[in-house]
C-alpha cells in the first residue's frame, strides 16, 4: 500500500492514543499486546512475545477442536449406536456456523479497518492455488447438491440432518472460497489474536471435514446394500429397505456423489494450507527489499521435448484409465487389466525419477544463489510435499510387505512390487528436485530478453518488404476500369476477390513464420541448463497431472486387486487406503504447483 493511500485513511484509536515520543514513520504500526507481557520494557520485545503467545493460544484452540472432533468421529466408527453420523454432522455444523460468523466479520469488519492490511505477501496465494480453491470448491458445491437431491428422493428413510448439513456446507464453501480468493495475501495488523483464533478454528474445521470424508464409507455401504436389494428382487424376494428407486434422476445423484467425492477432500486440504500461511502472516511486517520488483511469468517458450513426452504420457494414461474403468465397473476386473495398469506405472515412474535426478544435478552445477529470505509459503510447500508423500510411501511399504510375504515371483505380484518400490524412489527424488528449486533465486533474464527483442525486430524487418510488395500490387490492381464494360467489371471483381484471399493467406503464413522464428530464437538463446530444467519441469507437471487424474476419478487397483485386502483384512486395509490415498492425490496436485514454480523461475 502506498504512502499516499495510507495518509488519506482515518487514524484508528490505536494511532490517536499513541505517544508523541514515537518516531515518525511508525504511526501506522500496531504492535501486538498481551496481558502476560504488559510489563516488558521494550515495545519490540513485547511485540515478539505477544506474537508467540498469540500463536500458542490459537494453536491450542485448534488442537482441542481437532481432538474433540476426532473423538466424535472415532466413536462413530467403533460405537455407531451411541454416536451416530448425525451427531457428528451436528457438531461440524456448529463449527461451520462459528467459522461463517468469523469469516463474515473479517470481510465486513477487520479487513475494512484503517491500516488493517498494510502489507501483502506476494508469495502467498499464487494463482494456481486460488484457482484450485475455486475449482475444487465448485465441485464440492455440486457434490452437496447431489447429496441434497439424493436425500430428498429418499426422504422417507433419511434424516432431516442429511439435508441441513450439506446446505450449511454450501454456504461455508462459498464464503471460504470468496475469502481465500480476495484475502489470501493479507498480513493483518489489527485484532491479531482474534484473527489467529478465527483462522485456526477454520483450519480445524477443514481438517475434521477431511477426516470425516476419509473415514466415512456410508455411500459405499449403501451401494452394496442396494446391490443385494437388486439381487433379492431378481430372486423374487421383495423388501422394504431404503433403496434408490429405479429412476434416472436418483441414479444421476448417486453416481455424481460418488464421482465428486474426492474433490471435497482436496478442497479441505488446499484450504488448510492457504489458511495456515495467512495465520503465519498475521502481524508480519514486510520490508521493501522483500518485495520482488520483477515477478517471473509463465511463458510456454523454450520447451519442446518435455511437452511432447508429457502429452504422450497423458494420452497413454487416459487410454489405460478408460480400459481399466470399463473393466472395473463391470462384473469383475480381469487379471490382464491389472497387468496393463501396473505396467504403465512401471514404465512411467523410472522416467520421472530420472528427470528429477538430472534436474537436481543441474541445480548443483548452476551458479544461482539460494533465496534465504523469510517465506512462510515456501516453508509450508516443503512441509506439505514431505507430509503428503508419506501417504503414498506408507501404502507402498504395506504392499511390499504383503507381496514379499506371499508370492513375489508371480507376474502381477512382481509388477505391484516394482511399482511400490518405484513410487517410493520417485516421491523422494521429486521432492528433492522441487524443494531445491523453490529455494533458488530466479534467473535474471534481462540480457536474453534484449537478444530476443533484437532478433524479433530483425525478423519483422525482414518481412516488411514482402508486405509492401503485396500492398502495392493490390493497389495497382484496384485501379478503376473504364465505364460501359460490365463483363470486364465482373471478371475484375472475381479477380479482386481471388487476390484478397491470396493476400490473406500470405499474411497468415507470414504471421506463422514470425511466431515460429521468435519461438526458435527464444529456445536457442536459453542456456542448456535452463533449457533442460524447463523440459524436465514441464514433463513432470504433465506426468503428475495424469497420476492425479487416475486415482481421483475412480481407478483404485490398490484396493481392488485383492492382494493386500486378503493379507491385512478388509477393515485394516480399508483404513490404510482411506488415509494414504487422499494424501497421495493431494501430493500429485501440490507437486504440480511446485513444479510450475520451478519452471517459471528457471
């Protein structure tokens, strides 16, 4: 915020009551206060201690809320008679109403106070994060609409809470998405402790919603009961249990709910990450040298082989995914489908690991300095990458133990074993590559921009004579014909139309040549290190996208192949997969954002 804009704002009561001994230039700084440290001699020391105390107490609030909600959810799982799903929904609805009250208060009250947001963190809330919040939030709203429709059709055997809960959820998602889109970069300077507690309460609520989505298998139990209902009807035994009627609308609501279910878990995790960065930025004062003067932008120049190989990986993955889904949604997936699915992973994962290793080596060879400035967003990115990778790594180790203990020499088992080992190695190498790239300072591309600009000017200049010849020839052909010659006029009109089409085709060809020449020149001016880094980053982006799409939209052979399920038991393996699979999906999505950052800074 500029100094002129700050000076036009009304002074708040903190600024009015400030002593005259405060030096000029600090009148808009609101130092934090806390009753435990009111006797500190130094204002700066009291501010630091109050900041630590505020974070401590707000963290304790979130911890107690998470433990309370976890106790409710665990009681529902182990003793579903005393604590039902409706009881958990009532608790979460109360928490969401409290969060809604705080979000509305922040939007209408806190953020509009004088000097409330003096600084904005340029690294927090990048466009891909806010875009994913809107995308997953939209799908989550559609998910709740399907749930409301499904419960309304079966209202005779459904509880009223099953309609009220998703309705409150829709309001919560809309308000939270609006809040994060507009205020994810805020560094709040007023009402520090109240803002921290509100943010932590919202984080705890999102974590509990994610935990409920991970552990709640009600929809799958209903699907199995309805399959048994269909079998009983075919055998002639009618029943009066709560089943979806044989209507298209009910089937659409049911299938849509199952299809969109993973997006709700992703929305909760993404919101938690953005809210945590906002919590860290409360009371943060950013100096001018922390603000980047030139922000690197995403440009699809200087990459050829990475997009080509990535598109091949995506097309192959979509084909494998479609074949698997057709087989899996049938009666029983055949053994060949599992072999094809795991073979795709066994081929793709070594290529991704090799690219990450090569990129890490190039990072070690280049002369870019490390970015040592304080950056909560980058620290959170590293924590999330390491933490989310634990889901996939944990499932892989469980699969390795199960396969080694049974029959590792079988073809399908050997493929599963190879995929598990390769997944562990790929996650580790990719994390090292992304985290190392995020801690590097961006390249200074001013000289290369000048070279590219001169080359583009020469390319345009070389094309101008041709354009002049075309225009002069067209002017010569536009000379008027003498009157009284209608046939010659018609022939001339036909000739002019043909000439105009040929001129437009020539102009189109010249534009294509200009774009091609500038693209080739920008690619050739990049150093080989930057070129390889961009190729690897873009290839890994596309690979992580297809590895995110396949488990998100229903391809779960880790649960459907039956090997680990028979080894550990249904309930144990179901809990392992429900905990690890959402983290694995979140890891792929978060890796895409980190790799895009590496690509842009390269």
